[in-house]
C-alpha cells in the first residue's frame, strides 16, 4: 500500500464544489470514480481544500492510498487521459503513508479576479467578477494593508461557520491592476469559511468609496460578520497554490 | 432611417462562427434576433469579419439600419440586457448611411494564445491551444519576421479559398512569452481565409525545431499551401480589434 499525492487543477464552473454531496457532481466524486477506474480499487481521496461551488483551482492537493503498480509519478499522465477536460492533475508523487494534506502547516495562495470596465468581456466571464463601477485601486491597497499580519478574522468568516479559533495570519494581500483586470492575491496560513470572498466584497466597498480605507481596521476590530461587506461571487476565485512547510 | 455601428465581443465556444448557416447557432443569427426584438423591425446585420466556428472576438464590428428611436449610443446597454452572456456589445454609435464595415481600409489585430506546459490548465482550455512540446520562442520570432511587410500569402491561404489577389501586408507579428502562455499578435491590412491559423501552425513547426526559421521564407516564396504547416485549432484565436483608417 502506498499513498499518492496529487496536485489538482479544475474549472469549477460545472461543479458543486470539491466535497461529495447529494445534489450535483463534485470534483471529489469525479476524482474518486476516475482513480477507482484506473487502479481497480475503491478509492476515496482526501482533499486539502474543500473549495465552494463555482470556485476554481490551479493547485489544490489530494491524497489516496492504493496497491496499484502504476508508478506514482505516472499517475498524472494516466489520470489525465481519463479525466474530463475541466479537471487536470498537474503532478503526482508518493508521500509517507501518514502524510495528511490538511493536518500540516501550510501557506495557501488565492487569486480573485475583478474585470473592471464598462461592459463585460465574454471570454473572461467564467473566471472573473464583472464590476462596472470605477474602483479606486490605491484605496483598496490601503485597506488591504490593515489585514496583513496575525489577526482575529471573525468579521470575515461566514456566520454559519462553527470554527472556534478565528485567528489567522495573512502574509501578503496584493491588489494589482493590469489594464481592466484587477487581481487580488492573498497568501496566508489558513482561511476561514468564505474569508477570501468576504475580504474581496469588503475591498469592493472601499474601492467604490462606500467605506474609507481606514474602516477596514474598525471592521477587523469589531469581530462581527455584519460589519464586513458581502461575499464576492465564487467564479472570480481561484485557489492557486498550497505550500507545505 | 439610421445606420448603427456595433463593436461586438463574443466567446466563440458555443457558436458555429459568425455567419448565418443551417446547422447550428451563429453569432450573426443571435444578433439579428436580439436586435429585431429590441427595435421591433426585421434586422439583418452586416458583419466586418466572418470568424470561423470556435474563434473568439473582442472587437468584431457590425452595422444595421433601423428607424428605432432608441439613441444609437444607448443601443449597447439595451442589447446587453437581452443578449446571452457569451455575446456583449462594447460600443454603439451612429455612422453614415453608406458606411460599410467590409469595404473600408482597415487594420485588424488577431491574438493566438498557446499554453505551453506539461499539462493543460482547465481554466485556460477554452481560450488557448494546449501544446506540450517545448517551444523555441527565439526561433519562432525569427521565422515570424520573414512575414512582416507586403507579401503574397498564397502559401498561408486555405486551398478552398477562391480569392484572386493573395497579396497582403502584415504590420507586426509578435511572439510574446509570459510564463507558460505564448501570445502571437498579428496586425495587418487584411487576412486570407485561415491565414492566421496557418501562420500559427507553421510557427509551431518552427518552435519544435521541425522547420528552421529560414524555412519560413521558402514557404512564402513557394506560394503553395502544401508547403506551410497545418492550421492551428480555432479556440486559440481571438479577433482583437478592427481599426478603420
């Protein structure tokens, strides 16, 4: 028996997120079926990040255990032959049998893309949030700076979440404008439920001038979800990378 | 009666190209139906560029004649409310009643995107050509330089084409690498049938070392379609802009 680690990329458009569920196809389900078909065993992957419905990934991580004689490094090629086009394994390798993708120190990077122009662009529509109103990038960058470092992010956590410790560290939170595409890149040691999308929704309030940049600090200090902006829509978000420390 | 000019962008994935046809939905057909519904007249647009099935556009151009009292500049807003998400009008304005989008001096810009890496990326798959084999960008740039200027591009024209004069001018043909995405940007005063895709298919032969860069000149001089490479797939191609001189 060996444990195989996969780096998994997917277009979340047609999936009800990562995690197995009754109503609709998920990435986890397609992976389980595809790997089971390849190795001839009943496979249940363990994923690192249970991305929400519609969220994309370039570098999510999953492991599974198998007795297959296919070399672990070749699993990526073999699986990509069988997977639908909207899921691709970027890398496969063997890891220690007790290595777990969630119970490790990690740094995750997310990117949220906002298309800021008068009319939407059809070829960008699936992978960005279209936003008509002009955005003040400098104000968004100022507001973002308040979130960098170790903070209690309770205000930026979905009220439905049951997690007790809401302290996390953000290492960087960059707001980058390239033409009419704004990329919000965020890297941290862990993210609460909907945290990135709520941060983005709050930055949009700052960008339109509805909140002054300094208000970000008050929102953080309040530790109250009702103070922050709404969560931004899923399709603008991509899980870029998970680094294991 | 007034003539309204539209700048039209679309995701070509789900269309059988621009031009009306029996077997499948086209961009022209959707525009005709949508504009007719808005203005309450039977509308038939005239398009500048009849893009092939699967090709995308950021700035194709079309005109139509109408008695509608909707201001021409507001047509874009009104149409975008009714159009499917994969077609968007970027601009609308009134033009002279004899202005024709095809019988004018123009410069068109196309972009062809090649994703050059080990495995495909799901979120790029609809708008780029995935190419596994490593590409020599310098060799591609050298080969591309032979095509800039006024030349007879008969070798780069689909043999099915009936056009007599195959002389065209290419103003620039840039091969730009950004990470694992290669953008081929081509600007000229006119393009023969499948010309951009055949040029890209030939540049791919150069990039893999199958043709030396200098071979591009021999292909050009031969004036024979069989000398050039195969046409690259449609989904990598986007009509970026049409400038009217």
